[in-house]
């Protein structure tokens, strides 16, 4: 975005401070649109074998209770507690499934 708007890849610290203090309209809008709710990168770590990778979270990813490699059995996870519903999400990262445990309020 910066290169598209004529900002060079290398700048003096004073020039960066000036842009930070008086941002152009496109930068101000970009900052306003950035809510900070989702991290840019998340670490996915398998509950069973501890394999991990960094991935960019997708909009549809909930807050997972467990993450597990897609070739492990569901029996490798602890059973959900009484009154808890477990949901599974496939296609998380390059090789994971995500699980969420939510209290069943019924």
C-alpha cells in the first residue's frame, strides 16, 4: 500500500515520524479499518503430537478449545464434560482440525 502511494521503502526516522503524526488520507482510513481483533499470525499446535505451524487465521475460525493434526483419531482428545457440545472444523492451517467445546444451555 505504501509503495502504491509513493512512499519509498527506506526513509529517515524523521520522515516516518512526520507521516505518523500527519497520515495521508489512505493511511488514516487503513488505520480506522484496522480493529485489531484478529492477530495477523497464530500458532497452531497439535494437542496430540505437538506439531506446530504459523498460519494466518481465517475469518471463520472460532476460538478453538483443541487443535489436532487431521490424521489423529478423535479418541485422542479428552471427552467433553457433561453438558458440553463439541464442534469440529476441518481445513485449519495446512493439516489441522479445530475443535470447540461450548456449554449446552438447553
